[in-house]
């Protein structure tokens, strides 16, 4: 069994200090085997914001793995953005923007979905290059057959159930097809500051083969469940949704994902 915590969109520079302290307390009390952070550690990629994010990570008792988000590259210093976009991320967070984790039960492949520019007004949207898909599939294929496979990115792979036309990471369809070929059980992402889960395939009746109910999502190896996390610590919330993160248990080839919500003085399971 592996116990994981999936956090996203911390946005240091726009955080609620009480939530930050509450999240550290919660994670250190729960002691997950691994914390997975799916990007947007900062608001504007400033040094002070990165230093605060690094101090947060240093206070976690559990090991962690992470990818950058679109807010983790500078929107102001264009020379830095185009020539050395991830220099501060590598200095303060981790040397790799696409790390891999492998143990005797789970295998995790991380993808950097951030774009430094785009031929459109909104540069915040993400994209996966074809080369990344080929490399990710090779990394997944090299893992032992029995491990539960997880892919982590910042931008969503599946749309929210309330907005089927929502913008996804570029080439999401090609990426999901590659992930399914390699038996991936979970994709984890953030960016939208809303928690939800969608299955990437359904049975002949059109219904998912596993369950998503009452804040608890369950998926099996080979039945790809795309899981989104809300904003863990930021004040930049969407609608009425509070700060949130996902508690994940991998056991016997299946994943159980429970949404944890901040209620002002602590965390509780979503209802």
C-alpha cells in the first residue's frame, strides 16, 4: 500500500497563512509516503515567492515530487522567460521539471506542460509536445508490469463535468491514448483551482467501470482516472470552493482518492 497526498496551486505570494500552517500540520500528521505537487508554487515567479515555497517544502516530513505550473515562470522578465524560464524553479524547487519516481508498488512520470509563449493572447494554457509523449510512454513502458502507474502534469487532461468544452492541455487526446496503452491508472493535475475526477473510458453502457461518489473516487490499474486538485493554499479560489487537496491510497492495484477541504480551522473529507 502507498499513501499519497496530491497538492496543487499553492501560489505563494497569494496564500492564506492559516491554510499554509494547517496543511503542513495535516500532512505531517498523516505522514503520506509521498507528496505530489502539480505546479504553481508561486504567483509571479519572484525570488521571495520561491523562497517561501521552498521553506514550505522543507517543513514537510514526507518526501515529495513536483512539476512546475504556468505561474512558475516570470510574466515580467521576458529575457528570463524565453531564455531561462525554469532557472528559478530549478534553483528553489528541484533540478528536474520532469522527474520520475519508482518503487516496488507505484511508478510516477511527471510532465512539464508549461509553455513560455503561444500564438494567442493567453500564454497560461499548457501543451504537451509530441516528443514528450513518446518519451513518457517509453518511461512508463520501462516500469515493471505490476506497479501502479501515475502521470502528473499541471494542466488538465480531462474537462470538468460541468464544462465539457473547457480548455485542456494541448494534445491531451494523444497523451491519454499513450497513457492508456501503458496501463496508467491516474493522471494528476491542477491549474483550474477546482477538484473533480473523470474516467477516460467507459463500459459498453456508457458508464464508468469504477466509482466517483461523495468526494471519494476509486479507480483500478488500466482504468484511467483523471484527477484534478483544487488550490491547496491560495486565496485565489474559484466560486464557493474552499482550499482543497487530494488524499490518495494505492492498494491491490486500485486507487482511492478522497478530497480534503479546508473549513476554517482544519481539514475534513468532502461531502
